[in-house]
């Protein structure tokens, strides 16, 4: 075998290992870039949804979908697409999508890997969207917050308040509970949650824990809240289905 052939073989082998090395270096970087791009798109969608909510509120006495202009919870019926009372996540999504506040594509996170399907009028299900909403549980036909304005209550934030310390939308928890059973659509590690949170002034933050500092109603101090656990009516509490 000539020296030229041997040199070609050696060059080819070296080139092959160089390619493998480059792949090993670039794949993690490409994966990280894709995750970053998905998170950025996720934040864009949350802000777009909130902008649609604000547009809706402009013609609803500053109240977001699910509440009437007086701040009362809309009863189940034609106005909610028969998808539940206005305090349910299903009804609030139906109202906003039906009013064209934002497009159905905005409701599905680019990081979603679960059984998410496209939304269709009259067939709203809890698996049709990726994002959780602030709980405003209450009695249909009545306001969900106390009559005394000095009593803090998270449901007061389901409005165009511009509160920089109030979360109204977030990535959902796909785990079994709010503590050891949390699970994020952004990670496959059990017991770990990380995700985007949309605050009422339209800024989005990507956090590595569901426990954050918030302030609801007229509370005088900051509170450390677990977004998926309702320790009290003034705590942040994000729900993905029901009321």
C-alpha cells in the first residue's frame, strides 16, 4: 500500500473523528438553543394572550373574561358556550377564543408534549390549552371577592389592574400535586417544575420554582406563594381546569 493511500486513510479516519467530536459539541448547544427559542415563543404567546384579555376588559368595565361588567361571575349558558360557569378555566378560554381575543394557536405552548389538541367552538376540553389561569372561584351571578375592599383576595386581580406583583397566567403543572408531585412541560425530571409566569403588567418571567413572591388585593406585605396550592383566598393559585 502506497504512502499516499495510507495518508488518505489516516486523513479520512481523523476527519471522521473530528466530525463526531463536532457533533458531540454542537448537539447540546443546538438543544439549548431550541429550548431557549421555545421559551421565548412561550413568553410571546403569554403576552399575546394577556393583551387580548386587556382588549376584552376594555369593553367589560376592566374585568377579564368570566366576569360581567359588574364583576359578577357569568353563569353557565350561551355566554360561556355551555362550558361551565365563568369562574372555570374552560369557560374563560371559550369566551376569549369565541370573542377572538387571541387565536387558538396562542393557547398551546411550543414546549407542550402532552395530549394537546386544537380548540373548536362548542367542544372546549381541559386538554385544549397549555396555560393555567388565576383561580376566581365563586358563586355565579355574584362577585368572587369580599364586599370589604380592604380584605385581600386574589380574584380582584382578574382585571386590568396592571399589578406588577400579581400573576394571572402561567405554564401548567402536569404533576399530581403542588409539592412533591410537581412536573413541568419544560423538563422531564419528576418533582421539578420550571416555567413562565405572566404578571398583570404584561411582563413574563421564567422561574425555576412555583414558589414566588406575590401581592394580591390590598394586602400590605408581600407573600410567598406556591402557585399550585391555595393556602388562602389571598394566595396565588393557578388552575388548569375547573374552578
